[in-house]
């Protein structure tokens, strides 16, 4: 694990380790001030921290101070030496680190001044404020660790999803509303001012329907006799409508009408391009 | 790990549950070979043990709504076929709304069929997107009834019997003729007649057949 | 549908299997209400019947590698955490690691919602990068729940039900308690002591006193 890892986890054992170190018989109370820390290591250490409060908490925890009774003066010194060390090594520091250094410096100086009686009420003592903020931050740092450990989807828990053998999702049909349809026609014709008679197709719908039906039945190159087109059960009206449809289709050059002899049966064929010429249709 | 003998149907419970977890989580079939590699660190089960575990699982899920099946690439859990329609409702979309453009296009096709797309655009004064035509065809409301023999051979569209069924009209000629469309009251009256319970399919006497053809 | 009486634990088997199929096929939790609409055509089960069926299913899967769990947005089948490492082998890519900064920000929003970004920065003592806020929003774990009516109208953030689902809980209170501050009284006492005349331990002798004041 990188240095940062070891540094971040203020394992109690490290404190015992420190206590166990005997320097000239005296237990080593704190990190020697002049311990040389290579800049790269410092940068890594710095990355391990989430900000000044985190760094301060680390310093407090590492030396097993009780957060409620921290030797503010000592901690401030250590923090400020760290920060100055980093600035000497031109490690660019987030502004907040410097802000904290300034605050700590202010706390240190206030602690040295005799407490003037009148100064009681000029705002919360920054030290108390620092302790409160450290505590509050630690609260959420621990909460974050708890969230990290909590089971979460994608890492600890996988949701189950299976398919049926073949999934046929039928796309639902829209609501077919006749009134809407006719209103739409009204609107579009209104918009196009096509309502005057001569423009709009005058043929009744039945003729329109028959025109489509006839076109549908005709195949290129296979003419059909007129009689075969009109179904018996529509009666006289059917024949009229069918005839009108044929005239309309011819006018629209969609079909061609042929009669071999004056009273020969009338043949109808698609006005398809060249390919009907070879058809057995006798030219009129 | 208790090595299960062939006859002995006792299969290491742990192995069955591990395979169950893997198959439930997997989003593709898992072969016996793949299961062996996945369970390497676990307890190095051999093929036989895995097959036995798979059979035990298959039996346990036989009656459930999801079953363990063997497919080409291996084993997987699958929703029972007879729940397919029920499950499809999870992804059923809401019925789409008919857009103004779609209604106008459909109405024009209905009243002026066989009609080419260019003519629809001419009347609407707006281009008709091919997706509108495609969708109306998907709904099986319109279809190509023929082609005009001019350069480009434009398709001619007409309405279908499905269109008549969906719009609850027996035949096209039941629809109000154009003069009735022009006048809003007449249109409302026509619609009411068509949709009203009493209205039977026979056209009302006052339908003016412009072609002058005598009424039947 | 045999209406199961409360004492009678026999739940219509058909209903249980339909719910099992739906839950196994769904790609999101299904609420009781959603199940009711999905089963509408089936046999219009009421809430009670569905809850009974869910409990029956939960019992049946209690020992299996996959369990039926209720989360914020409904019920779902999920593979338990104890198979996490085994199942993770199915996929090559590892799930994205959450940075400490992201987790601390998420914890603050979770326990202090609705909270503005400036308050998060106040507590963490560091500015919150907008990429963290954006990522948490992309995960759909946090959302803007309102604005504080002060100059600048800062957005207030809160957690979503998706956050609860992804952390496998039904409601916020199921998450671990926010660790309590040591004990408030001791804090007050410490603060008082700090402000009291008897300053804490004398500063270390090597303090370079810029003000030149004598040590206490």
C-alpha cells in the first residue's frame, strides 16, 4: 500500500510504536519536527486527505489526542509546519488548507494574549468553533465509511432479470376516432380553400372505393373484361359506380380501355408502361 | 467437499446455491465448462457434480413460473412460456396518439383514393413525412393500390377493410360526402348518425349523391 | 380466484406464480399498485391477496441463493451479498469505485437533506467539485428538491428513491444511524474549558512568539 495508505489509517499500533521508540531513554512523544519527508510522499499524503479538517483529524488521531481535549496549540504548530513544508516544496495547495493555517495561527495568538475581561462576548471562541467543526466533519466521514460498507446494487447485490422464451410485445393501436378524422378533413380542405365544387373530387366515396378496388385487381399485362369487374350483388347502382370509377381511372391515365370491335366486350388494363404491348390485348 | 456419488442424489447444497446464484445473475446462458471456471476457487467441482446440481435445480424450479432450461450455449433461467403474454405487459406502451398530420393524411387518402403522396402534399400544402405513410401502413389502414405510370412511378394509396373496421364503418360510402364535411353542423350530424346507437348503416335519405345516380 | 382468508395461508397458487413471473422478468422493482394494474385482466386480485402472495414467495425463496426483497420503489428478486464475489466473476469490468469525496458528499446530502452545496462545503471544509454533484445526479441518487429563498437562491439537494433501491433499503431510516457526536455534554464542557481562564496545556517552549508576549 502506498505511503498514503499507511499514513491515513492512524492505527493505534503506530502510537504504541512511537511510544516504544526510545530516544536517549525518552519516549518519542511526537513526530520529530525535522523528519525529512520527500516531496512526492508529501503530495501522496496530501492526496489522501479530503481537506484541512481531514488532515487535522489525522494529526489528532495519530497522536491519540482526545478530540474534546486537543492540545490546540501543538496541533496548530504541526499543521502549520506541514503546510509551510508543502509550500516550500511548491506543492500547490487548495486554498482551504491555507485558510485553516491562518485560522490556527489566529487561535494560537489569541491563546497567548491574556484574556481581557471585556473580550468575553466578542463571538464564539474560534477554538471551540474548530472543535465543533472537527467533530461534525468526523461524524460525516464515519457516515461515509458506513455507506461505503453498506451493500449496494452492482457491487454486493445483483438484481435478477430473465426473458420469456419469445417476447412478443404487440404495439398498441391508437384510438380510431371517426369524428377526429372528419374534422381533420374539414380543416385541411378549409385550409386549402378546396371546398368549391370544381376543385374537389366530386365523385362520391363509393366511386373512390371502387377505383381503388379496380386498381387493386388489375395486374400488369392481364386485362379484365368490364363485365367481370362489376359484382352482381351491387345491382344497377354497383354498375353505375363501377363505370364511373373506370371513367375516373381512365381520366387519371391509370388504366386503358380497349374494344376490339364496335360491340366486342370492353377490356380494361393497367396503363402500365411498355410491358403491356406484348400482352395478348388486341389493339383497338 | 462431499463428493456426491452418481446414484447418491444428495448434491452439495452449497454448490447448487452457487450455480443458482450464477444462473440467476447471468444475462446469457452458462455452459457447464463456463460454470467450472467460474467455480474454480470455490470447490473445483467436476463436470458430474455440476450436472447433478443443474438437474437438482431444474427439478426445484420445475413448478415455478421461471424454469431452468438448457439451450444451445448452455443453461439459463427463463420465464415460463405461458406467462409470456402477462410479462409482455411490463413493456406494453400506452396507445400512441394520432397526430394532426396523420389524421389529415388518412382523411385525404380516404376521400380521394387512389391518391399519390405528392397530391396529398399538394392539398395539405405541407410535405408528408414517409414515417406517417409507413405508420398508417403498419396500422393496416392504408395500402398501395397501384402505381401511376409516370416517371418515378409514384405509389397510389387507398384505404383498407381494416380501416373500415377500426373506424366502425361498414363501407366507405357510409361516410358523409364532401358537402357534409364542409358544413360543421352537417358534419356533426353525420358523425352522430354514424356513431349513434340508433343509426343503422343505411345512409340517411338526404344523402345527395352528386353523381345524380338514383338511390337504390 | 379463491379469496384467501386472513388465517388461511393458502394463497391462490396461480397468483403467486404470476407475481413470480412478473418480478423475475421486471428490470425494476414492482410496487403492489403496479402489480395490481398488471394483473388486472388476470383475476383482479386486491391488495391483500397480492401482499399474501408476496409473503408466500418471500418464504419460498428465503433459503435460495436469490431472495425476494422489498425496497423503496417496490419488490424485486436479488442475489444476496454473500454471493457477490462469486457473481462478480461473470462480468469483466469492475463496478465504479466511489471516491471518499463522493461518499462524504452523499452522506451529507443523505443525513442532512435538504442541504445546499455551500453547507456541504462548510462541513467538509473543502469546496465540492460540480463533477461530484453531476455524477450523483447521473446515478439518480440525488436531485434538487427545492431552492432556499435567499439571494442567489441556492439549490437544495435530497436523496431519491432510486438511491434507497440501490442501497437495498425501503426507507432512509433503514440506513445506518448517523454516528453521534461523542457526547454533547462533554463537548459543551470542553468548549467551556477552552474558553475558561485556565488555558489548556502550556504551549510547547519552542513556540516562536511573534508578539513577544511572555508565556503564560
